[in-house]
C-alpha cells in the first residue's frame, strides 16, 4: 500500500512559489580546523566565484588515541588536530556571526564534519595495529547552539557523557587513600625477646602505604574525567549505532545530518613513535541503506561514484521510502570537501549544491535543503550546467518540483517537463537521462539548451513513483536533480 501521502513532503501547488536558485558550496573547512582560509577570506572568494552561501564543515573533534590495556587512560598516545570542540564552539559561532555581519552578500552557515566512531584492531607489537573508519563521517549542518557541539555523542567526546552512578565507580580509587594514609600513620609494634630483656620495635608501614596511594593516583588518572564517552575506540562491534545516534542527535536539534563521501576510501600506513600503524576506511555506500533519518548524502563530488547510477543505492533508498520502509527520503547534494585552493586540484565552487529557495537567509536555505529543493553540479574552469526547469504537471495544471509530491486521480497521466542549459549560454553537447523509479525512461543527446517532455501512462489506483534527472557534459560537467514524487489516490475526491 502506498504510504507517500503520509510522509513529510511539500504538496503540489497550483501556483508554484517564486523559488530562486542559490548556488552554495557545501562542506568547506576554514582556519577553525584544517582549512587554510579564514571565514572572511572564504566569503570573499565565494563572492568572486558566484557562490551565495558557504556551508561550513569544520572538524568537530579530531582526536585520535590508542592506549595499552589495562591502563588505556595513562599508557596512551594521543593526536589532536584543530577542531571546534578544542577551540570552543562559543567562539566559533561568534566568528560565524561576525563574518555574516561583514559580508552581506555571502551567507556563512555553521556546521561540522563528525567522526562518530573509529576503532582499533590488531597488535602494536607485531605491526598489525589498524585504526578503522576515521573517515566514515557525517556532516552536521545548521547547529547554532554551543551545547549542540559539546554534547554530540561521538567517540572521544567526554562532554557527551553525563555524570552517573558509573562515575562514582570510576572515582572510587580515591578510597585507596584511606588505607594508604592509615598504613603511613599507624605504627606496627613488634616485641623482640632477648636473653635478659625485651625490645619493642616500632615501624611505619611506608611501602604498603605508598603503594596504596600510588595505585589510587594511577587509577584516578586512568579513569579521569570519570565519565565514559558514548562509544569506545576499542569496541569493534558497535556497527552503525554511533552513526545513527549522531543522526538522531542532530535531527532532534533541527540540524541537518548528511552522509559524507560514501564511496571515498582512505588507506595509509604511518609510523607513530617508530611503530607501524595502518589507517583504513573502506567505501561505505551500503551503510546508507542501513541507517535512517539523515537528510542527504554526497551524491556528487570529485571522485568516481556508482551510488547514484540508475537502479543502484540511491534508487533503493527512494523506493524504500515510497513503500514506507524509511522515515524520510534521502536527498543528493554536491560535496566540496574543500580545505584550500589547489588541494588535489580543487577550487571553491567546482562542486555546487544549488538550493531553490524563496529566502536567502539561513532559515530559508536550511529549509530548502531539508525539503530537497536542490540540485547538484560539477563545473569546469569556465562552464556550468543549469537546471532551468524540472516539474511534474497534472491534467489540472497542478505542479510539483524537486522534493515535493503530486497527488493525482487514478487514470491521470502526469507530464514531466525539464530544461537544462549552459550557465554561460554557450552550446554544450550533453546527455540527459530521465529516471523513473530507478529505470531510465528517456535519454536525450544533443546541444544545450535542452527541453524534455515525458507523458506517463495512466496511473493505477494507489500507485507511487518518482522522477529524477541526471546530465553529463564535456570535460566532466555533471548535474544531478533531486526527485519529484507522484502518487495516485484510491479514487474519488482528493
């Protein structure tokens, strides 16, 4: 049974709102973490590149450590990189506010790149020690309260662990001070009998007392700060629970959780204190199918991807949503993963998420992204594709755009209208494919501007489907739309 009408999509309208395309760069690092440009410099560069909003994704907490059992808190090696938690979320949010006050034509939206969980396997002694999933990351966008950063439930973040009865147990080694001090203060008397007299010997139990105190101090240092983070770096069986916890945490605070670069891989062998350590993150597109309630994922970025191909992972996500197996649809965004100009050949603005919004403020843009009113594109040095129109029309002239739904009567034949052009107006050779519920139903090859029209067969009662577009041009130009959903009612009045 179709469940689409019960789910949170904007309905079709007779007169569509005046949505304006807003080019944005999503997942941008600044000098607040591992980027090379300040917020002011980013805003200035974005203005030059025609970017109207920058979604920051500075590192939330870049802290990696390995400790030797059983004193992992003492016998450990830790590496800290610049991050929002270490710099202070209050100062970060003030800096964003100041940058927005200085640059009225470029909006900076706060956000972080999050490492929900990494874990260790292998042995340090035989060179097999491996850190897994340090790059299996999420983006948390649009969080405006310091506590949203301090309390995020990620590995290594003690601020996410509340005080509890377990805290008392972790602090209990302090009780070793009682026997330690008692042993140091009391005297042990021993009577020594000699031939003609007795001698009473008194000794303080210094060694046992000192050992008790040292054991207490060592265990307190090991257990500090007496709170257990939400997930352990030594738990290899946590699975995707930490990632789902972050998604739900961000959603509860009205932020947007986005899966980052699901088909990227990371493999390095590094030397730490002369010892061999492997750092490994395998591609994880399948994990998107095993988590829910995230807003979007990186559908387009500067790498070879398969997840958005017709009939592959994204279509499975959307079909699961259509049939009520997922709480919400997953939108595709363009992910820049930008740190500085020239990083692996990157430039700010080469990967864009174009939001369709009535408003240009943070509320309007975040709502556009939350609602799926967006398309993403890869540009070249001097050219870009533009989605000039993408609508589904009913026989009664009702229309729906990306991220919304159109409810029709059984037997209605919806029409899909699309237009793709060049951002500069030049003629470009492109291939455009219309995808219907995971299958390609129309392909056009020719020069821009391109206009497509597709008329659906009569809809059976309670049927559900969706349409999306993809386009490719010369020199790596790409465009990917978000879907429009269509549902036929049971019949009768709507």
